[in-house]
């Protein structure tokens, strides 16, 4: 992330960053929403059309980004994943773990009763973001309630998930 070529694309030195033609975009929620709006098809709507469903989409997007990622996983990425750069902070890491467990636990009641995905029957961009978050949570041994483990398993069995994981692994 410190190399000149990457700094030209992402002056903040942050990942992820997306280049799509002339567009350069960072921040996971923005990237997921852009891809959902840009590349959805009639058969595969990654962002809902209805105002009510879009409201639920943006609620999940905010919850995942702020309560799970920014407040918990971000702390662990830095102090557990990169202590040589950011320092070891066992108290902050313990609080982040507890907060993640509390927030993901509170979200169990919000899982859709109408279908296998966060918004019901239709797979969407928030499923991409949540699955990514749960994948990272596994790397840091975070507590994930059974309903979210089952949800992650359902989403990760989609052929598109395997394709995306393979495409994002460095050669």
C-alpha cells in the first residue's frame, strides 16, 4: 500500500479501492453499492428498487460498516493483525471483541424470516458486505451466533462467491 503505483490510485493508502474505467472509489459500502447499481440486471438485482427495501438495504449497510467493521474489526485489524505498526492494545482488542459479539448477537432477530438473505429472497450488496465481514471475523476468532454461521454458509455456497474469492486471491 506504500508503493507509488498504489498511492496514485489510493492517496490515503487504504484498501479496498476499486478502479472501474475513470472511476476510482474507496470505502467498502460505497464500492458495494456502486457495483450493485452499476452491474445489477433484471435477473440479478443487487440493490432493491422499492423505497422500503432500499431503506432496509441502507440500514444493513450502515450497521455492518459502522457497528461490526469500524467499531470492532478495524481495531483488531490494527492491534492484532498489525501490532508491529499500530502497537499491541490488549484492552482495546478485548473491548472490540465484546462489542462485536454484542452487536452481531443483537442482529440475529433482524435476520430475514422471508428468505435466506438479509433482505429475504433476493441476494444483494449487503449480503456481500456481511459475508466479507463474517469472513474477517472468522480470521480473528470472533464470536458469531449460530444463525449467522448458517447464513454465511448459505451465502458462501453460491457459485458466485467461489468465483469472487478466487478472483481476489493474488497470483
